[in-house]
C-alpha cells in the first residue's frame, strides 16, 4: 500500500509534534494548562517583566491570541501585570505561577526525553539544530 505522505517532512514533523504534545499535556495533569499556556509561563519565568507583545513575537503567537492567553493566565492567578518603563506593562509570574513551574519543567523534560529516546541524543541535537534554521 502506498503512503503518499511518507516522503514529506511536514507530515513527520506534525506527527512527531503531536506525539510530544500528548506526552507533555498528559504530564500537566490537573494543572488545567495547555502547551501554549505553559510556553508563555516559561518565557515569563526566563524574562521577568517581558511585555505581552515581546512574548507574542518570541513564540510567534498573534497579538489577539497572546492577549487572550495572558488574560486567562492572569485570571487564574498565575501571572501578574505590573507597570514598566513608560507605558509598558511587564508580565511576571505570581506566587501561584512560580509554584506550578516545577511541574511545567518536568512535563517539558518528559516530552523532550520521549523524543530523545526515540531517535538518540546525537540525532536529537542534529534535528534541533536543523529546525532552528526554519524561520
């Protein structure tokens, strides 16, 4: 039987991403977070005071979508908005947000370990380096 998608990189990337996301999302357990929410929290943890627009640019999330995500995370008590320089508003993890980060890190590492185990460390590094070239 012919598999018309087998020779296509995009097919395998989507399939692999879905596999990793299922593992990561399952690891979030009862946190009630989705992968994009966790990505926003990870970016803010690494860059306290970052603006909403900078988060959107970094994660390639549209302005309206990042605004909705940030508002949801603020409403859940995971993020705080604080005045920055001029008219900017900085994003910071709240105490509750900081408390969920160990589980988010663990879930992220589980997803990456799944991929590393599947293809080996050398191939993992090579694929990562190659995919970083795609803008």
